């Protein structure tokens, strides 16, 4: 059944000119781009988005990085979208990512890792609702 997931092309990948290549990989893998928006986010917006990580030692670094330049926020749809996007992204640490995955091709480090994708149905619901209004998701 068609499922939606939330994804971000992160500041490192946008800065390095990889956004179009990543979007092409996503479309080639069969995802429909339901909605997409390029914007810069504030540190406070990043903190709200990543609140589940607020006790982690890397939280400050993560929020500074995510607010360091423009990103692409998007909602993607396909059968099994959440798991399939995670597979296409590759491991969080690009050093452990499989060949052909987005992080293997474009990520620099565990912190600057090119792309985010929701890890479960409840997080996808929170994350897409955090950034998009209902009328943008028709
Ligand atoms: P993401 O999928 O966006 O969700 C949380 C992010 O925290 C993760 O990708 C990484 O970019 C980041 N992260 C996870 N572990 C570390 C770490 N050890 N150091 C810095 N950033 C991390």
C-alpha cells in the first residue's frame, strides 16, 4: 500500500551541489515527490524537529549544522516508502553505508550525512506535520 515518508536533503549536500542528483536517485527508485520546499531553518526550528535527540552529546552540533544553509524538505510516497527510503539512504555513518546508497555517494561524515528519512510511521507523521500544512499534502 502506498505510504508516505518525510525526507530532508541536508545542508552539506545542497552546498556541494548534490541536490539534483539525490532527487534523481529518489525518483529512479520509484518515489513520487508529493511536495518539496527549499528553505533555511533556524536553530530553534532544528531543535524542535530533533527534540528526541536533545539529551545526546551531538545535539548542539546537529542543530547548528542543520541551520547552516538551505535544505530541501520533502514528502515522498511509494509502497513501503519508510523502509525503502532508509535502504536507499544507507547507514547513518557513511563509512558503513553500502555501495550505491545516497550516503555512500554523497555524505561526508556521521554528522554531515546528506539526507534524513523518517525511521517509523509515527515519526513520519510527526515530521511531515512539523514542516508542512495539510493543504500542501494533497
Ligand atoms: P538523521 O537521520 O537526520 O537523525 C539524527 C541525526 O543525528 C543523524 O541523522 C546524524 O546526522 C546525527 N548523528 C547521529 N549520530 C551522530 C554523532 N555521533 N555525531 C554527530 N551527529 C550524529
